[in-house]
């Protein structure tokens, strides 16, 4: 049996064109795939997922990584990723090279991306009101409903 301390770093193959989402909070890669709407019936290109990957950035010891071949992210998807992985970086890959790289950013307000966890909030009563939250903290993200003042619990469970 192989000694686990002797195993070399795990390598995820490079992609020609697409997006790499790096420095995802450990354990959140599957939620990122959920945000992106990835499921078994709509995969047209290679998707590589690294979970519980060692990192040397910041104070975290572990991270997740997602590589999506032939896909670039829309702004709403990037904003949702910022809600569950505030330290994530997005790299746009073109012809095997990083064409663009940036860190996700959470604005002062979040509009229409998550639902309020308060069942009595006006946004959950069938009224034509878009959910809106003040950003009370960025890392970890803490959101407070504009309408009912409730702090949102479990952001990943309330993504729209």
C-alpha cells in the first residue's frame, strides 16, 4: 500500500478555453456547480472538480477548484459564487493562457440572487417584490433582508 505522505500533488489537467474558479471555500464546489446549473443532462464539455485541495493562500489550509471547459460565466453567476465563496478567483482561459483573472466581489446590496429565509417576509408571500439584502459582512458573507430585517441563514440553501 502506498504511504499517503509520499503521494505527489494532485494535478487537474489544463483547459484550452473556459473558466477556472479557484480558491472556493472548502466543501463548496458542489454548490458552485449548483449555481451554474450543472447537472448530468446538460454537460457538453469537460468539468474538473478538485475538492479539499491544499492551499497556501490566506489562513485556510484547504480549498476547492472548478474548471469548466468551453464556458465563461455570466455576471449573476459570479455574484452568486461570491455569496458562498468570497475568496474565489475567476480566471478566463483562452488558448491555454489566462486571458483575464479577477477576484469575486460582493457589493453593498444583493438583489434577486437569494430568497429571504423568513417565511413571513413580503418577498415570500407571492407579492411582486424582488428579494433584496444589505451586505452586513463580506467574509463570511452576512446578509440582512431590506424588508423584514432578518439575517439570512444558510445562504447556499436560499439561492435563486
